C-alpha cells in the first residue's frame, strides 16, 4: 500500500515538472493556435542562460531565474514580432517549419558555444532534502517546490487572463484575430506579448530543468514531447488541463518505472495514446473550432 | 463639412474586384444608408473604411486626412467604429468584457459602460453572461454598444437587421436617434430597404461594385430605387419596393 501511495506521490510531483515544461506551449497554442517545435530547445536554452548567469554571479541557481526569465521573455517577444508573426496564417505549416528550423539552430549554437558535455545547475542541499512521512514515505523538497511553482504559475496566468486588460485582449485575439483590430488592438503586438509570457515560463522551466537533471544541447526534443503530451492529454488551450495532463503523464511514467526501470517513458506514451483514443480533444478542451 | 469622403475607391476581395471607383461622402451628424443586392460591394466598402481591406492611401479621407491603407487598430483610434456583419462578439468574453474592450482605443466622449447600458437596459442585466449566450437581438445590442464604447465620430453598421425578427429590428433601430444625437454620424448598410430609408437622410445604392444611385432619402422614388437596385425594371422590384415611401 505504501508503495502505491509513494508511486502516486512521486508521479504527481514529476507531473509538476512536466506541467511547468508544458505551460508555455499551452499558452502559445491557446492564444496563437500554433505549435512551437523549438519549445523544448528554448527550455534547454533557458538552462544554459542560467548556467552563464551563474558563471558570472555567485547566487543560488533559483535566483538566476530573476535574470533568465526577463531575458527569455524579451527574446521570445523579439522572435515572435520579427520572425514568427510572418508565418501566422490559417495554414499551420509555415510556423511548424520555421520553428523546426529554430530548433535545429538553437541546438547547434548551444553545441558550438557550450560543447556537447552534460552540465548541471548545482542545487546544493536542496537537491537531496526530503520530508519524511512515516517510515516508508519521503517527499523530495525540490520536486515539491517544482510542483508548487507550476501551480502558482498557472494560477497567476489564469488570474492574468481572467482579470486584467491584457488578459482580455489575449482572449479576444484568440477568439477573433480580425475583429479585435477594430478594438484598437494590434494582434501582432498581442502575439509578441503572448510569446513573451510563454517564454518567461520557458525560462523558469529551464532553470528547474537544469537543477533537476543533467542537460546537454540535444535534450530539447524529448522535453517538447513531454510538454506536447501534457498539453494534448489536458486538452488544447486549457492551462489547468495542462497541469492535469502533466500529472497523468508523470504518474504513468512513475508506474512504468516501478514495473521495469526501462518502461517509464513508454508507459507515459501509452497513457498519452490511451487518452487520445478515448478523448481525442483531451480531458478539458477549451479551444473552439470556428 | 465632409467628415469622410472616398474618391475613386477601388477594392478587391481576394482576386475578385469588388469595388470600381466609388465616390462617396458623409457629413458630420448625418445618417447615410447604403442599399444594394447581395454581392453589390456594400460590406467590402465598410471593410475598406475600417482598414480591414487594403486600399490606396488617398482613396479615403477622414477628418481631412488620408487614411487609406492604414491599419484597422489605427483607424478606430481616429474615430471610425464598425458593427460587423454577423455581430462577431468575442465568445470567451462576457457581455461587460466585450463592451469594455470596445473602449480600448481610448477616445474621450459621451459613451461609457453606464451610458450604453442606459441605451440597452437588458445588457446591464446580462453583463456577466458570455456574449454568445444572448439572443440574436441582444448580441446585436452588445455589438453596437461595443462599437459606441470607442466614442466614434463615424459609426458603420453592417446589416443590423440580418437574421432578426421584425420587432427586434424595430428595438435596435429605436436606438439610432440617441446615437445621432450624441454627435455620431452613421452609415447603415441594409438589405431591408424600407428600414434603411426610414432612418437615413441620404441613400446610396450599390450595384456590382458601383454607385448606381445617390440622393436624399425623401426625394427618391420607388421606381428609381428598384432600377438602381436590380439594374432593370424587374418584377422582383415590386416586392423589394414594399415599405418605400412615394
């Protein structure tokens, strides 16, 4: 029984990490209806930016997020305004191709600058700290912190979408990109801001990734896959759905690991396929087809 | 003084030329109706005025300045608002949010959330509902209110009566005098000719992308309109002529 509960708890905590990876992807899709193939590579880029910051500033790795998040947000805005906005149309193919190209470019630039060696952001005592729950159960402090950050982030984004003028403009732009212009809103600007928000979450995800596991320049594509699966399981365009999707993926992977250490990732993919078969639109879809 | 003029306005809808050299003028405080059959170019004309259709720079002058080819978000800040065909409310936004977003261009003027709710009291009751949960007539009121919230000098109304019951159309058009009294000029595009003639000072009739008739609403005869509308003296003209004053 204790091992079942332990598996469930570890799975939910892992889900927090996946939800953090997936939030930016979900947000960008929700507003702009396009899938950023370079999403995983941007997360890894965030980890390397943190590495560079920590080489200059002797602060704890989490504090590096104070620099990484605004840098990534600014980079996201620039990439959207001057590159990706040119690809936005009813045809999703140009955006897919351009972001695929970006993915290759980011990987190769990182290889050139940082080499292919694996790196890690040293989390210090935080990496191994745990809270004991009885004799057989223990919860890692850092995974718990990661889940807390993911929940707080999604809550914050939900509030931004529901309560602020920017949130209103983001929803309206997602609803009707043409008519929103008649409200004095420049959709290209809104897309830039949406990508800046998404990239801010990506920067945070990068710092957490670097503290969670060793990373190298080619680690992006698997992160995209996990993020993509979390978004699809949860339902396109729903941030709480993305959190639930991340948790389902995390639990499935943890169960797989318990069955056989080589099966963890496979179980995650099977859970994804299962949801896709039963509910092709995901569990909590918000996106309307018009 | 002319508030807005178009000169030799030409516009395309995809590869299809929808407007052929339209000359048009509207004065401050005036209500002008544009009538015409389906595909005559009425909606394209309104879309061109708002910037949703790209046109030549000097083809449209508003408040003395050329605005052709400017972006829609810039044109609405100058004072032209559109009530689009089919209403096009934002489904993710409540009634109140739809209206508040309309004020985004930030123009000062008489229209506020409170004033719009006085004009259409039902909207105050339904302000927390999703805009698309309302009846067609109520949605049309939201669409008009949303456009008024930008305090436009010129309000463009595209097919206000489309798909609405006659009593609802009457309620909607009952708001028109208050809008004009607040100092807004109005262009109404209508297929309902009788309705158009009742509210308008002047009428333009479009036919296949050209102005086929223009004149004071009071001065035009039923035969003139029927011919401008259909191109020839057509038996359907009898039908269409109902509601036109003689």
